[in-house]
C-alpha cells in the first residue's frame, strides 16, 4: 500500500512539473556572457571548452554556443525551466544549500545559472524528477561537469560509468587529464587503471597526448605507479625524457622529480652511462647527472658485493614468469599440469602443460627457457629419467640421457649456465651421497660421476652462490640433519660449512643477493606424511660462515616449492603443521624482514617444484 501511495505522489509531482503547476522556482540558463556568472565550472588547466590544442576525447556539443547568441529574447525563452525547489533540493546538494542557508536565491523565484547550457540543465532537472537520462558521446562530458558542480552525485556516477565504458586507447589520456582536473574521482581512477594496464599500446597510439597534454601531476601519477604495465624500466626512463623534452622550457625543472620515479636500479649501468654521456637533456641538469652517477656507482658496488639488494623493488610487470610444476594433490595423485603466476595481477593460472608421467619427489632446473624435470618416483618405481619442456609446457624430444643412478628426493642445480648437477637422494633402497653432472654442451657423453658429498642426504635443500653449490640439511636414513656442505667447483671439493640452527629435512632454500634463505621443513625421525612442520626460517652468510634467524613463516610448511622472483623469496604450497596439503603462497621481503601472503594456487600441492622463466 505504501509503495503504491509513494508512486502516486511521485507521479503527481512529475505531472505538476510537466504542466508547470505549483512551480515555485524558475531556472534561467544559457550563456549570457554580458551578465557573467560566478557558477561557471572551472578546472585547473584543461577546460572542457578549451581543448583546441589537444581535442576533446569524446567530441563536443555546440549546444552552449547556440545559446550564447545575441538574440536575448530567444535565449530568455529557451532558458527558462520552471520546477519545484523541493525536488531540486532532494536531488542536488548545491540547491539544498542555496535554498536553506539564507542565500539571496532562497527568497527569490528566479535563479540565474547563466553559464549552464539550457539543454544540459533541462536534462539534469528531468533526471531529478524521473531518474532517467539519455547519455551520449556528445553530452556525457558536459553533463558530468554540470552535475558535479550542482552536486548531483548519482548523476555524476552515471556519467562517469558511461565514460568509463567509452574509454579507448586513443581517448584515455585526455579523459584522465580532464577527469582529474574536474575532480571526477570515479572516472579518474578508472581512466588511470586503463592507462596503466595498456600503457605500451597507448604510448604507441597517442604519445603526443602524453607529451603535450598531461600536466606534471597527472604524468607523475602514471609513472610512479607500481602497477604501470611496462616490459622493462628502460621504457619508463625514455617516456620521462621525452615528456620533459617536449616542452623543455617549462618542464626542465621537473626532470629530477620525474626521474626519481624511475626504478633506475633495474636499468643496466651501461645504458645509464650512455645516457649520462650523450643525452643533452640529462647533461643540462647537474642534479640529474648526480642522480645517475649515484645509481651507477651503486650498481657497480652491487656487482662487486653480491650481498647488496637494490634499494627499490622492480615493478611487477617487469618480473619474469614463475612456474610451478608437479607435486601431490590431496587425493595423492600427481598433477601433471603447470601453473603460471602473474605478479602484476597476483593470480595463478593453469596452463595446458602435461608432464610425460605422474611423478613425485623429482626436482627441476631451468636453462635458456627450458624446464628439465629430473628423477623422482612414479608409483613405487624410482626414476632416472630426464624430461625437457619448453616455456609453454610442451615436451621437447631432446633424447636426454638417463642418470646413472635412479634418484628420488634428490637436489638439483645449475652451474655455469650449462651443467646440471643431480645430488644425493634415495635410489629406492639406500640414501645417497653420490653426485652426477650433465653438460649440455656434451650431451653425448651423458651423465658423469662428480665428487661425492661427505654425508648421505635425501630431501635436502640446495642453493648456488657464484661457483659454490650449498646442500643443506636433509635426511641421512636415521635422522634429520642440520649440517651444510659446499661444493667448490673450482677445486672440485666438498667442505662443511657452519650448521643450521635446526635440523631440517623437506625444507626449501633459495639464494638471493649473496645470502641463502632456508625455510620451514621438519626434524621428524621418519619420512611419514603425518609428520609436523615448523615455521622457522634462517639466513646463511657465506662471507662470515654464520646463520641468523629471520621472520617466521605465517604458517608452518614442509615439502614446498621455493624460488626467487625479483627481490623476494616465494614459498609455494607444501604440507602445513597438520599435514594438510596447502595451496597458499607467501613471499619474503629481506629488506623488511616480512612475509606477505599472495594469491593461492589453483590447486593444493605438496612436493611441487618451481622455476623462473625469463619473459619473451
């Protein structure tokens, strides 16, 4: 009953408006320039009607120009809109304030809004009564401006949504600039996101708009964003240089400010040296030269001392591809598909890759975009196979030789970018300390025996720093180990390093900036699946031959995948403390000594392996 009553009342008000009955206010609209007007919609630089240099991204309307003609009688007739104050106040905070705060217009029956075109004002008043409006490419921008000025928030959002749907590669820059300067927050945010997502394509399409029409603040919003989608930081550097060059007289003082948003530590020192020596724009600024010099010195220092992390993190779009392969699912089947992680979107996606066989307790390495899956177990059979897959997960028939010893729970690594090492493990009967190596430049020779470790080890962690292979913990058949061995390939010798604080088997390890990070694991006396895991982590300093504790994992883990992406260590899947198979993924930031959870895998996995493939 109430809804019917309200509907009847609203329909009556609509009819009174259409018949101009009981109207208590007349709005006078149109461009009467002789009188001037205080309510003209303004922006901080790029007026909607002042886009002759850059052009309007959605076209423009001539309606306001028609209404600004010299025939004052015609203008007065066209610009009168009779309506009801109560409806205007309900729809517009601007009118609510005007008619209730003792303003002059509150006691008058005629209100002049000279700078607002009649057609736009009529459509807004109609929206106040009917809740409907006809938006088009010709009127959406003007309607959004006037609705924003009049504080008709619902209509502003409708116009913004319409303009968001109309974003293209060719109009997004101008729309972003215009929306930003007119405080249209929804449209500004959406246009910025569109630009960040499609930046390289937009750059190729409308580079002139970027260089000529973006104000400093708008340009800065784009280049400083973590989510800027670029293949490398060199692209951002060149965009900054071109933007400053395009109006050097007015922008030269902004060069240093913009360069500080470029992740210069991820541009090669050689490129930076060439720019410093040959780029006249950079040479014209002593501050810019000093900034580049400091970064070059820092890069050189990093090259000499591997234990220094860059002071900045790379943008997610510039990171390589993180791939997870194999492992066990909760039903104890071995998934034969691969998952790929996108750092920028923070999502995992299943690929079409299918492994040659379902296998567990294998290991893998990456060389020149190829994934080598080595050893493991298929059902009850320990394997000596080596399978090779490309970056799309397609098997490559390289007829790679089998290892001399079948191995499960082995460690693997690569030295000198060409030699694959298979270390320790279990042959189905015995724990192993033997090591063999396959040189890809001499595949015909097959796997050759290398120097054996001092200790038998299975399910140990492994990491490489320079010419040294570090094998950490594991199980020797009777207990878990805390001992660490390092193989010096230059002298062909294994030697013990400082032991870890804890005994760890089924732990994971990665080398980053000259340190080794060992994460999780178990110290159980048996290899049964119901063993508990722990969350402790520690870091090894090879220069000082010492271990230090780092922040604990958010959740205990063992038998998980682990790798380095950018400046962070990722831990993927594994068994939790309750021996539940996990899909969660964490990343560790050494600079902050903090773990952070990222998007989960698409499946639960334990004993999976991961590699990082360079982007195409």
